[in-house]
C-alpha cells in the first residue's frame, strides 16, 4: 500500500497561515458562478464556482502528497465519531 510522508512543520505553518484570510470578516470563498445556461444548440451546462484566489491557493497547497492519507478508512472514522473515540 502507498504511504505518504507526514507534513513538515513548515508545510503545516503554510496551511495555517491561510486561516486569517479564509476566516476574515466578509470573506466570500466564491467570487462568482459561471455557466448554468443553455446554448443555441439546446445544450445545458451546469453552473460552476469561480473561487477566490485565496481558496485556489489553499486547495493547491492542501493537495500536496504530504496531506494525502492512503490508509483513511471512512467506516472507521464513522465509527470513531459515533463512539466519541479519540485518537
């Protein structure tokens, strides 16, 4: 099974640094919504969000290999929450 490395303290700090931006008063994660219409040929497109640049930057960093958990078990997590277990 593939195993990812743990994030470094610098990588953790890099994500934590987004907190003031993402939780700032008045911050809106979605700048606008695009699409969602029907073209001249009758083809419908689903709407999609255009995210604020801070959200895009955060998602790019959070998508790095060190944040992946290849051993994540949704059922085990579900049971842990149901049983109020702690790690």
